[in-house]
C-alpha cells in the first residue's frame, strides 16, 4: 500500500540489520493487519503502519528507556510522516501500559501518549502482535504468551507483565477473531 511505504522503509532500516528476527516478526504482524483491512476501511493503512512499526523501539539506536513501546512512540512523535494515531498505537501496543507500570513508566507513557479512542483498532493490533511468532509466523495467543514467558521467565518484568496482561490479550484476540469471522475474514 502506498500509504504505508514510509512505515515499511523506516521499520526495515531500523530493524532488518541489527534485529532480523524482530524484523521478521514485524513483517508477520503487518501481514496479519493487512488481512484485517476490510474491517477498518479508511483506517486500514493506519493499522498496517502501526503493525510494521510496533517494535521499532527495540532498535539499538532508539532504545533509551529500555521500554520499546515508549522509545518507539517517542521516535515516531518526532517524525512528520507518523500520524499521531500511529504513534499512540505503537506506544500502547499489546497492553503496554501494564508493562510500563512494572517499569515505573506508566505516568510518562500515559502523559505523552493518550490511549487511542478506537478500541477495535487497539484490539486488532494486539491480535496481530500476539498471534505472530518471533519469526513472523501465525500462532495462537496462548502459544505466543507461553513462548514469551519461557523466553523471559516468570519473575522478570516482562514475565510479570505478560501474566497480568494475559486475560486481556486473549479477550482482545477473541473479539478481533469474532469480528473477522463475521466479516468473512480468515486469519
């Protein structure tokens, strides 16, 4: 899509070289977002751009707080091509506020980036992210959460966050799948 070309180029520049697996994951998340396009009409490109960009905060040159949603959101905020809604989706992707709380960064996240008012768009990005493996392949949210917990450990910040977010993630994924099914979209 022409409207998302800048987002793909930015994400590839930031992730492909230093973090190829993160780049593969981001491409898989964007492919799932593209599949959901019929649900979002004029906002489809917004979802796809946020999907390809959601993990840019992991890029070594952007990582300043160590919390990738905030670092990615701050980077995008300074970019004229990034619509405020894309920036807010990236900053809050996959229940980031809960992890921000674990890190003592929730006040900064919420002050800088108010949560987007469209809950279906927010949930769609959760679904795309949390049903894509680190290698960019489709998976279930349960398998994805198990993979995250095994990679980070239950006692880590990420482990504590993902346990807290798990029921919300499954609910968001289920609602998005229901909307997709009702629209004849197979994820």
